[in-house]
């Protein structure tokens, strides 16, 4: 009687993980035994980054926020194939987040150095003639803040809102260390500092033809089946809703009823996705630490 249900679970898990950073391989989450990685199982980062639905919505939202900065957009526009493979870019970002959060120390540091090497070759001039470099400390801080703010807010929206203000501040403090290893400077380390930083950055942001193209692609991503397309559609609407109000004002207004429908659908399916995934980065890392995810999940 249980076989059909387990078959469905495995099929769903396979589809979910094929769209995660684990699909790219190269990171060993289950060994060496007892290696806590850069943060460890009691960290805020392990709590915030563990949920697939939250991370997908947060990833979309982070991209929407990041692309309002013309220099950040120029680097992506001229040095990646995101227009043909938007989900691939999100998958690569997911691999970096998963590896630095849940990977062993050696693999976490390895992927940071790999990204630093890639960043060293990303440079040029934006559409308004300004020079940019992916190694620019200020630009690295912008990209980092957009990501962490988006991941936290998505976690609160689609997993549980039981993270105390102290844990939220701890999360920003912990993951700032990753941005600093990449070369970022003056990284906000509390929720209030993040809010203040974003407010100070407003005057640097624009919505131009390139931003509009990113927005269009995110609304109609190229995916290989209808289920993924439907999920991406709802995730996109939910991602827009997560943006700070000033950032929403840059984008064309989206339907509030449709946003509410998408949020309701995502909240309904998120527990099923958590039930299905037994071999994600979080679960593998917990096994590495000889800890049972199903018990710890009750406390986060």
C-alpha cells in the first residue's frame, strides 16, 4: 500500500533536485563525517537556507532586486547566457548558496575561490559608459544584500515566521562572512542595517530596457515541462511581492489578486516539497553531522 506513495515521493524529489544546485555536482555534502562546514547545524544560515520553495522564490526576488542596479545588470548581461538559460543561472547561484552553507569546509572554500576567479574576468562598461567589475567591493555588497534579504523574507513567508529577530540578525551576521570572503566591504550585519542600506541605495537604481528584458524573461522562463512553467509563474509573482516597496515601484504593477493566488498555492505545496526531499543539501549535511533532519525540523 505504501509503494505508490513512495514512488511518487521519489519522482517528485528527483524533479525538485534536478532544479537545485545539487544537479551540478562537484560538492560532497555527506563527508567527511563531523565536518561542520563554515557554519554548522546550529547556525541561522542552516535554518534560513533549508527550504526549496523559499529559496526559489527568494532567488527570483533577489534577481529582480539586483537587476535594478545598472552595473550589476551590465555584468550579467554581457558575461552570461541568462537570457537563454535563466533557470541555469539560478541553479548555479543555488549551488553556491548550498555549498557555502551546507558543504564541508574544503568544498565551501573551494567554491568561493572558484567564484572569485570567475568574477576576476567579469569587467567592462555599462550602457551609460561607466566601468564595472564583478570584483568591485560595493557591487559585491549590493548583490549579497539583495540575496540575503530575499532569502530571509521568503523563508519567513513560505516556511515559518518563527525566526526571532535575534536569529534574523544572526543570519545576516553569519552570511556576511561569505560576502567578505568574495571581497565585499562594509556588509550590513543586522536586519536594520540591511533596511538602512537598501534605502541608501535607492538613488542608484533604475529600470531601463535591459531591466525590462530581465523582467520579461523571468515571467516567461524557458523550461522543459508544463509543471515547471506553472511553478515558475507562481514563484515569479511571489518574488515580486517580496520586494521592498520602493523596488516594486520600479517595475510594472502586477495583479494583486493573482499575487495572492500564487502565494496561497506556494504555501499549500511547500510542505509537500519538504516531505518529498530526503536528499537535499540540508539533509545530506545533517547526515554528515549524524543528526536527524526530521527531528530538527520541528524546532526551526
